[in-house]
C-alpha cells in the first residue's frame, strides 16, 4: 500500500484534502489512489440532500451534521455549488456557511464546483464519496446544487435521498414533476413554521397516494425548522428506519450499473481535449465533417 493511502486510512486530514483536490482535478495519481482505497469502501451511509435553491438544504445539512456528531458519529459533507465563471471554483462555498464545524476533526467538509454538470452533482462526486467512505467517515452527506427536477442523479449515488421542500416557493408544483417524487426516500418540509406548510404536506401526501408503492417503505413527510434545529432528530430517525428496511440493498448492482455508465462517459470525455471537441463542433456545424465520423475517429483512437 502506498504511503498516501496509508495516511488517509490513518486519519491524516491533510492527506485526505490533497486526495480530494487530486480527484477534482482529475490528476493521474488520483486514479491509482482510488484503486487502492476502493476495497476499504462500502461501510459509510451516503445521504443525498436535494431540493430547489433556497429550500434550506445547507442549513439542514449543517444541523444533521451537528446531530450526528452529538451521536459521536464521524461525518463527511460534500456540498456541490454552482461554478464561478471566473475561477471555475464553487461560488457559494459551504465551508464558509458551516464554520462551526471547522475545528472538529470528526467532520470533513468539501465544497465542489458543479462545472456545468447536469443533475446537480459534480462529475467527481462518486469518487469523493468513496474517498470519505474509505477514510472512515460513518455518514457522508451530499448536498446537491439545487437545479430542480434534473436533480435525480443523487439517487444513483446515495443510499437514501432526502428531498427538501419549502412552503411558498412553488415546491408543491415542482414536487409533482416527473423524476423528483420517485427519488425521494424522505420528504422534509423545511421552514414549516411558515404559512402553507400544512397545505404542502397534504399535496405531497396526495401525490404519494397516487404513486405505485414498491416494497414496504412509504416515504415519510417530516416538518422541520432547520434554522432552529426543530425536527432534525426525526429526520435522522427516519433515515435509520429506512436503512433497517434494506430498501436499496437489493438495488446495489443496478445502482453500480448506472454509476459505471456515468464513470465510463466521464473517462471517455477526459481522453478527448476540450479544444478538440470545440474544433470538431465548428467543422460539423459548417457541414465540413459529419458527427458520425468524428465520434468513430475518437473511439478508434481511444
């Protein structure tokens, strides 16, 4: 085993941070490191937290981390933010918004830039979640960027998915759109002290009543005021009960099939320089080349 991998397994935070940077930047040494660490993964619980912008996802994640630490469980947080057009980095910077955890060695927080990736997740999220798993984090909280109904990719990665809704932001309509309702294992109505929380709860219940239920798990609808920490314990209890049902255990191979397809697509794209794709696009747009020959040429070269 390499010294770098040994340091990560030994709890070296600096080595872990270096590895996270290497993964995000897609450096060659990161691939070898993850190949070494992968056999040590599979122990952490991956919890996806998704929902529309402004729903209070970051505040909920912050409170969940606090509650988990009170249970003496180690926590990793992956916060996927929009990409800065200037630096290419994360705009919002959840590490700034979660400063209360900065001195806690039991919490590792990483803000990631989405870099234009659809689905609310950065391309390296799977690798980073596996890294934190290998590093011994018992729970990994994955907060998505908040892009509405396209945010279904988190369900491929997470062991359970929390959908955060909020009264008065159109979430009662948004929640009924294709894709969103299906991915939620737990519904959280945040800012439940606002008018309209009861109406939103009834509408979600109505939609769930129409949905085909698979297995024994019926997603609960929980009211939370994340800024005050109210209801956070009930969310963790629901997560525990969901894990006990093993609802996603039988779907692990299916989830990895989807993840492998995503990883393959990303690795193939990495093998073709962005400038070459841009140049080929100009050629195809001008009808000087056809797209089929371009793709075939790239595949043959790879």
